[in-house]
């Protein structure tokens, strides 16, 4: 699920960056910025957006680009424009509530608060190199590709790899009812060791648009996570893609923890 390059015309004023590597059109990027401000509450319902002229000047883009962004947001039902009255926010995209916060952050959340839809399962696959940086990979893994859904709306796409010997110990069909990390704790227990996570932000490609019901080019929080055993073997690792408008990560750490354990912030394997 890597970003793809969109086809654009020469007069579309559409590609950011002089190297041509970013294929997200400028009006979609502007729409993403405005959408984020609506979600965050900076632009609440009823708020009047800056004029097309003001928006074009402040962002250094053409007026037609602003109009295209407004048209896209109007299609989504987020804003409405009326001659003589300007453009106003009329709806906020789906954000997150406490149930969604728990669905993202609580590994023990169950089927009552989280729908898990399995898209694909494959056995006997190798662990991607990007997920084996912090530990030693097993010979083979079971790959599970799935969606996490709440109230009928997907918020996270996941591609997870579980060591074959570990996956064989999971209860049959358990991956449809529980998060995989919860199943891992049940079968491994005290053998679980360190967890490494890397969080980045990228634009949604067409695969994520399809799976998450999202907007092309909108921000996605991508998390790579590797869970090792006490001997440094990778028990389970995977990639998570969260919709940017439905993602919140809660982490609580003691103030002096990084002083005593510096590898928490700069893992030794990455120095």
C-alpha cells in the first residue's frame, strides 16, 4: 500500500515538488488541509472559510485550484457556498469518540466494540525486511490482512505477520474476535519481550481509499510494529494504516523513563 502517482495535465497546476515525485494534486492537498481543520475544530460548523482570492494568495496557488478544492469538499457534504454569503462549514467528517479511542489503544478490546474483517490469510510467507530490523526473523510466518471497523466505518487497515509456530497455537477463528496482540499474550505470556514501533505519515493511495473508504491523498498514519520474544526473535510484526481523521494514539510514560532506558527513544539497532 504505497503512495501512487496520479495522472495530471500540464495546465492543471497540480504537482507539488520540483522533482515530480508527489502525484497528489494540489487541490486535493488543499482539500485535505481544510478537512483536517474541520475535524480538529479550527473550522467549526458554521465557520465561514476565507474567500477564493484570500485562500489562493495565502497558499500561493491558482484560484481555480481553490475552487476545485471547495467543489470536492462540497461533494463530500462538508461545506456549502452561496452567492453573496460565502462558503461555510456545514458538516464535520467522522472523528473519534471514546469508543474509537479504546478500539485503537486497548489491545484487549473485544468483538463488542470492534468489528474485525479478515481480507486475506496466507501461510508460509517470509517476514518483510522492514519488519525484521530489530530482531531475528523466524523461517516462516502466517500473514493476515484485515480491517478494523467501528459503527460500520473502517478506521484501520492492517497487514500482520505472525510466526508460524505461534499462529498454530492461536484458537481457531480467534483472529476474527480478538486483536492479534491479545492472542499473542495468551499463548506466549512472559516470553514476550520488547516492542518497537515506527510512526510516519503518508498520503492515502487507491488501495487505502478502497479499503478505508477514504479520500485519495488524504493523510494516513502508518505504523510499523515489531514484537520480539525475550531472546530477540520476531514473534509478530506488521503494518497499520489509520485514517488521519480517525486516529489518536495515547501513550503515558514516566518522566524519567528515557533517562534510565535511552533505547526507548533511540533504539540501539538504529544508532
